[in-house]
C-alpha cells in the first residue's frame, strides 16, 4: 500500500468498514510510515475536536477548508 491509498482508506478504517485484507495492509503501512501515522493522528484529533459539530455550527467555508487540508496533506 502506498500513502495515497492509505489516505483514501482512512475514513473506512476509522469506521471499521475495511475488508480484512485492506485493513491488514493499512496497518502494515501505518507501522512503516511515520508520515501516515501523523496523518491518522491529525485526522483523529480533528474528529475529536469537530465530531460534535452539527451542520448549523460549522460554515460550509470552514468545512471545505478542513476537507482541503486533508486532501492536500503532504506526506513526509
């Protein structure tokens, strides 16, 4: 698995929705890639900080900025 594949699967991983083979490859990549480990940690922190927000509490601009930040994350 490469970093781009990893980023595409983060949400499914956190939701517990990855097929067993993909989850194994995801975890193996995570163990070898500090950049993706950082990305996953940041993703979890963002969920914790914003997870309770309803659509009325976050502007569409702020939502797009958050999504853009994760889309454009530069792996180390």
